[in-house]
C-alpha cells in the first residue's frame, strides 16, 4: 500500500467527470490528494493521512476548518431563509461594523468572490475618472476575469525589461483587446511607476494592487512605498484600489491598509472574511461608492446571503475578541516558523529562504534573498520549492505549491514544533 493510493484512484475517477479532476485550475497538484475531512488546523485525506494545514482553502479558514462560533451563527440562519433579494437587519449591522474596522470603508457592498469584487472596484474607478486604463503589478493576481488576468506568472524571457514589463495574457481564450487597457509595472519600484504615470496620467483610472504581494512570494512593500503610490494617485486623480482579498482580516482585522497606515479609495476583502463561506466586501469612499446610484451596475444573486453575512459577522466577532489578541499569537507563531525555517536551511546548507508577515509567509529556495518583486520570486528555484512541498506533505504538513503558508488562529505551539521537525526531516531528505 502506498501512502496516497486511495487519493490516486479517486483522482483517476474524478478526471472522468471533472476536467483535471477538480473544480478550479488552481487545484492541480503534483500529487493529487482528495480530502475527506477537516477539523481545527488539520485535514485528513482519503488514505487517512493527517496534515497540519497551511493552505486553509487558499486563505479563508483563518479560524480553522470547523470554527464553532461561525458554524453556530450560520446554522441559526438556516431555518429563517437564505436569499431575500432585499437588505436584512444583520446585513446592515455588519455593514455598520465594517465601516468601523476597515479604514477606507465609508460604505460597503457585499459580493461573493474576490474576482467579482475586483470587477466592481475597477468599474467604479473607470466611471469615477472617465478613464480606461488600469495599472497592475507583475506577479499579482486579481481574479480570473478576462480584463485583468494578465502578467501573473510571465516567463522571465518574455516579460520585457524591468522598467517596462510586457502585459501578457495568462489564459488561452482571453479576448485580445483587453490587454490594451492594462499597464503592468514592477512592484516596489516607485521611480518606474512615477515615470510611467508621467506618460499615461490622462488615461489611468486606477492603480490596482495587492499591498503585500501574496500570490508570488509574500513580499512586503518597501518602507514608504505605499505612501508614495498614494501620493501619485492623489497627484494624478487616479483611484487607488487595494486588493485585500488575501490580506483582509489577515494582515490585521483592518487589512494591510490598517497595518501600514495607508488608506486606498477602494478595497476588496474576501477569503478570510467569512472563515470559509463565500463572501467578499467591497469597501470605499462614499463619493466613489455612490457611483452605483449613478449608472455603475453591480449585480449578484448571491450577494449578502443570510448565511454569508452571519459567517462574516461571527468571524469579525471572533477575530476582534480581546482587542484582536489573536493576531499577536498568529504573528508570533508565523515569525517563529520563518526564523527557524531559515535556520534549518543553513543547518542543511540549502538555500531555503522564508519571509512574510507571520500570519502569512512564503518559503522559497534562492541564493539572493530577500524577494523584493515578482522577478526575484520567479528566479528562485521552483523545482526545489516543489520538492520541499512534497517532502513536507509526506510528513503530514500541507503548504501551497507556490510556497505560501497561511496560518490559522487554532494552530498550537505544539503544531508549530511538529511542523519544524517535519521541515528538518524534509530538508534532510532533499539532501540525499
Ligand atoms: N485577488 C487576490 C489577491 C487573490 O489572491 C484572489 C484569489 N486567490 C483573487 C483576487 C480572486 O478571488 P476569488 O478566487 O475569490 O475569485
């Protein structure tokens, strides 16, 4: 019996009925696993293997896989109806609470996914400015819609010069014309951005950015960078959109904007905000959000479902409890993992490098740390990264193949210790 036999057989069967055996292209795995159950910070696969889970559904399960308070809150809505196509009392209560939590939120709208939240954010910005182009950053992901799925993982030999990155489609079947409306920039380089905006300022509606680049490495903004981007937007009348689909409720309750003290015009929070239920919060200044009363269309049958609203409200309550003390613990655990993974790399003479903000971090293999932008990430050793993920998986630790680790509030210090022991053994195995 192999360790993954049941998952392998199941995957083969699944491939007959689901393309690739999965429901999203981002779920292709080197060893396709099928999971049967999650509880707390653990997952169990079909073969009965247990994993300490640092994927957490790609971020949402910030309270672990079975968060009692959230599940109870959702259960309490089920007997009262799910979709009213009208505002309901808990929806308004949550909206009010979010305006206290998210710095840029004078008003909010609820949606169901990060992809859709980014769509309405860009539409609002275009309507507000009367301009068409959106600036995005190489390596950043803003959902899979045609008009923004560009230059997320470009090959370095096709990506163009650092000062003038190409804007490249990520998917076959994407309409070609949409490429003209996006300008791709290197993250963390304010001089290049300043010059680009000098050339295009009359055309740029929005700068759309992950304030911490979390999709290719976990790369913090350099000191002063977000402030400088904010100042450029103010100077040129550009709408600043923070895509906080990952960092919302994770970098801090108020997102990266609260962590760094830089307030965008619009922000999109998703993933962690409802601890695993489909939910997206679009937050912004009253002036821009009012566009939705002046011809900007935002729809969605499932926006503001009673269950998702209840899940989000319970998540807020849980994370805000005791002055949001949970963040200090998650950050300390994440920082310990980062520090000790870096030490383990040295111990085994492997170029393992971990970096991030604690509640989310990445591990890559590079001879020239730290990662400062997408190209540093792309130049790191992808084969070693995947091997490390595999070796960790064999030892009951699950991380994303792109090298990102998400932490949950229910991870214990013993789990962290067990993770580091697994990493020690995984690195030893990589040497042989
Ligand atoms: N923006 C960012 C920064 C993301 O990481 C993601 C999802 N990985 C999205 C947008 C899209 O969100 P969703 O998958 O909910 O559509």
